[in-house]
C-alpha cells in the first residue's frame, strides 16, 4: 500500500501552515525545498483532516488551544503542553480547533540515525501522547527552537546537530511515557486496549466480534460490556469505524478502483462493501470519492 509522501502531504495540507511564520519554514516561499526534515508552525485557523497514512514521522508540540487527533483506534484530546509522535504508516486524522497552535517537526526515513530508529521502535509500542509539566515543556520548546535556529543558520554540520537535538526530544518523550507507565490499569482497561490494538492488526481479515473475543479468550458478550464501560461505544462500532477509515483513505489517496478496494478489504462483493459504507457515511462510494478526493488534493 502506497503511503503519502512528505512532499505530497505538504501540498495537501498547505493551508494548515502559517505564512511567514515566526517559527519554522515558510512553505509558501519561492525558495522552499522539501527535504528529509522540516519544521513548521500551524496557522491556528482550524481544519479537519480526512484519515491519512504517511511515509514519514510527525512530532507535534501543542502550545495553546485544543484539538483532537485519532491515531489508528485511539483518540486523543490535545491540550497545551502536549507532545506526541505520529509514526509512519499509522492511520491518523485530526480536528484543529480555531486558535490551536502547534510547532511541528516532520522527518522521513532518510533522516533516521541508528539511535533514532531504536527510539522509534519504543514509541511504536507506546503511542500515547505526553502531557508535559512546565519544566519539561520548556526543555522541549527550547529544543524545537534550537532545531529551527539550526535550519535557518545552516552552519557547519547543522544537519548532524539537528539529529542530535531531535534525538533528545525523543528521549524526553520516552521518559515521560515510562513515567506514565506507573499508572495501574484495571483488567477491563487492559482488555480494552488489547482489543483496540488487535483491530489495527487484523481488521482486513477479522470483522466480527466473535473473532476478537476468541483471540482475547473471553465471550463476545463480555467484550461488548468492556468496550461499552471503558469507551461508551459498542465493540462492533470500533471494528467498523476502522474499516470505514481505511475505505475513506483508499478512496481519497489511492488510485485503486472500487473493485480493487473490495478485494483488498476482503468484502464478499462490491454491493456488500457499498451497503456497509453507506450505512455509516450516508453516501455511496463513488459519491464520496468525487466529493472528498478533490478536497484531499486541494486541502
């Protein structure tokens, strides 16, 4: 499955970022070039994004305002002083409220050192955001500013220096996550998290409640109760939501035909896929592609 590149993503989400920003690069400037690492500032105008999978990493530091972000099966409320890493290949979408303000670092595989790769492996298993205290936030904010300064000055070995600074941020994020790991989860919360992670691993082939209950070694009835208690949603809704996101992504960002999408998602036939999609989106597959594919390209 092809992923959206850093260059393509900037074209899609161009109006998310500030013109002539105080922090970061001006992607509207004539001399702007897309490289393996980019620092940006959002424009605070607010924007809702279609689910997307990218071939690069995104490190977001929230300064003011609130927003919402969905990564795979998990939804996060983004508060000021939040730090979160979105990993390459993860399905994610966002809703930026007006006046929310973030500093953003984007970097692709070409920018990874051995040490950064090892940190990425840790963060892939621990994807939650970190809400920083004032001291930690100021440390991270200063590192962001140093990275921005290095890019603007372009002094000797500035790329290597930026990689060191980025590594420091990822270590600080790791520390915050490990400190938060001290929280003790109930058995229900553990099963709930396992269920949501299993959906991400298996939604292409496993689409029923019974499939996941069997893997978790509990009854479908008990699984339904757990998800209702912990997320106030039905377990089946969680499964279907992930499938819907994949369909939306494929319709907007791929050149797959509807027949190919049907085969990829292991639906019996196009009619079954169409009925399933229309039940949730109140629109046909073709209508959705016509309406939102152009928005995804122009957004």
